[in-house]
C-alpha cells in the first residue's frame, strides 16, 4: 500500500500535467507567455510540497519534450549554472528528458519555477 506522503507526491505530478487541448487558442495557435497552472493547482502544489519538504531542500524537477534547440535553451534558462542537470533521450530519440536538482528555499520558489516552465510550449512538467 502506498503511504500518504507518497500519494501526495503522485498528486503533485498529476496536477501539473496540462492536456494538449488546453495548450492552443481557438485559432489552433500555441499559447505562449501564459501560465498553464491554475491558482488552485499552484496552491495544492504548495501545500503538498510543504508536507514533504523541510525548506531549504534539494528539489528535483523533471521535464519532457521533443528535442528542439529553442525549447531546450528555454528550459535550461530557468535554472542557475550551479544546478545539477541530467539530459536523457528516449530510446528512439524522439523525446528528451531533463532532470534538474537545485536547492530551493521554499515551496513558493518551486511553484514559481513550474509556473515559468508552463509558459514554454511543448514542455511537459512532472
């Protein structure tokens, strides 16, 4: 059986995923420069993070997207140079996974980073 703390972390991942249909405007153009996280989702994430972390803490971010230079540069620009960054391509090379570890001072900092990442078209946050 999964404990409550683990379930909270699973809940965090589920609430950050935005279905593709919400990433486009009525004309079918990709939304850019707009946060995809609702205020409710941000607050739930803050609460869940505070339950499982004592701040400051090392936090691990994970992003998946189709490898494209502009998109990769935008994701990497979210993090300072001293962050630990791991890149891994899918078996077929169609997707790129970026895992980043960084010392964060609060849940608010983590949520703000996810909010910025949600503005990058084509990036899935886990």
